[in-house]
């Protein structure tokens, strides 16, 4: 029965491209077009067929991780791209047979204690692990590619400067960095723009390394990194920046989040919220991503986010949507993870390597062929806090390539 239902699911899904599946019984079935080379997949565990029908996203990620689903030439990226092209091009979306939306919303209720636990699950894996695939500044968020041949280091520097221009920084201004990671943004804003930065993170590994980096940069008088939830910060700041953290807030806390931004922002201040976002209707995040990678996470649509901004009293001064930039960022990360496979397997094991390769490739393909992008919300308490046009964003400034050549 499950094999028949599995076959029916794939016939309804694959309407463009081509897929060839070898089943556990040894038979091979072709789906989609016959005039192009197919993506070839082999399933070796018959018990997985039921899960592919009832919970396809969990089944795909787990089967690849454990090695019971293999793709010719290990092209799991090609399989994911095929699935996403069909899901967004007319194929019928497979649905898990459970109350997915309710479960997703419940998983996003994050007290300070639960938020710390969720962060530890992902960010406290190992500083050495993240050092293998991130850029030298450890920017674990979407880079900004001004040129097709930008290196990852160039694109991440351009991202930080693009955000700094939106913040309209002046020397001596106080900045709150919500979810400061390993301190790269805080160090850049202090070093290049003369800001006084307070960064907060819930990751003990990030907190430790960020403080080491601040000390090494000689910026202890201008940067402090706190192991604290943003809700526990009591001061007001001239500027607020948050990069790649809003994805962890959860819908039930959106109102509180933007109220906190409003209250912690000076009356003439500017905030810049940089987050992964969905450019279509709201949908739950992949259950595999939530269970294996990012517990409590959610990718917000504009319709889920903007009402809370409106109710907070903040003015949305600008909303920019970065398309494909994160796909290119992830592509760089995938290549680096693959290049360091032996080291990653030594740190953890082969299953961990396969899980993370699947995760990064799934994200890359979702940004290329799905409805994900990056939102940058520029917010203020006074609508006159920023210029009336975007001209200030694209004025003359030292090119990131020149900067990196000089540093090197």
C-alpha cells in the first residue's frame, strides 16, 4: 500500500524535470520528462516509504542523513532543486498528515530559558566547527554581493557597511546589537564608525569568543558583549541593529520584540532588522529544520511581521528585500563544508556531516527556487530620522575589494 501511495505522490509532484527512483524492492520508476537526464535516487529502507507519504520533509532529511537515501554523484542539491522547482511551478505540494501549523506555533513560544536552550542547540556546537566554513569575521548571515565574483569575505564586509549606512551612524553613538553572534558587526561598527556597541547573545560559545575578539582588537572601551537576552537590557540606545536573530523570536513574541525595539530606541534613533523572510503566504518552517537544526525558529512573511511593527508605534522608513544574495552565501558555505568533510567527521561523525550538508543545500535551493529572501526593515520612532531618498546608501565609499587588499 505504501509503495503505491509513494508512487502516486511523486507522480503528482514531478511535472517538470525528471526523477528516477530505485525502490527497496529493486524496481526503478521514472517520473516527469523522458527527454532529459533524470536525477537518480535509490531508497534502501522499505520502512521509509510510509514516512515519505505521511511526513515527506522529515523522511527526506533523515533518510539522506542516515544514508538510506542516496543520489547519483551525491547530488542531493539537484534533488532538492527539482523538488522546489516543482513545488513552485505547478506540482502538488505533499502535506504531512498531522496538525503541522499548530505544532509549529507551539514550538515558537520562547521564554528566556527556552530561548537560551534553543540557541545552545545550534550555536554552541563548536566555535572551531563554524570557523571551518564562515568568513574570517564569522558572519553567520546573508552576505551582500555587489559583484558576481565577490569573495565571501568581500560580500560580508559589504553587508556590514550596507547596514551601517542604513543606521546613519556618527562617532560616539550608542548601539545595541541584538543577537551579536561572534561580535563581527559590533567590532566593525566600533572600529570603522566610532560607535559604542553593546552586543547581546545567548550562546556561551559566542559570548566567550566575541569577548576574546574585542580584546584582541583593542576595543574594550567601546564594545561590550553580554550573555543576556535582549529583553533583559534596560538602557536606551541611539541605534539598534539585529542581524539574523529575528528568525529565532517566534510569532508569539513578535509584538513584544518590536515593543522592546521601540522602547530601547532613542526618540530620534534608527533601527535595522535584518532577517530571513518569506516572500509568499505564511507557511510553517520545515519540521526537519525545526527538529534537527533550529528549534523554535520561524521564517516570517511580511504579513506576519508588519502588523506588529505598526502596533509598536515604530515608523517603517524603508524595507529592502535581498533576493538570491543568501543563495550565493550558502553556496560558499556548502563548498567550504565539503572541503572540510574529514575535519567535520572527526569533530562529530559522518551522520552530522551529511545532516549539515543537507541543511545548507536545502537552504540554498530554497533561496534559489523557493519563496525565501532577506528582509531589511529600517525603523524609527520619528519618520524624519532618516533622509527622504536612498541616495545616501550609494555614495562614494572605499570598495570592499580595495579594503581587503590593503588589509592583506
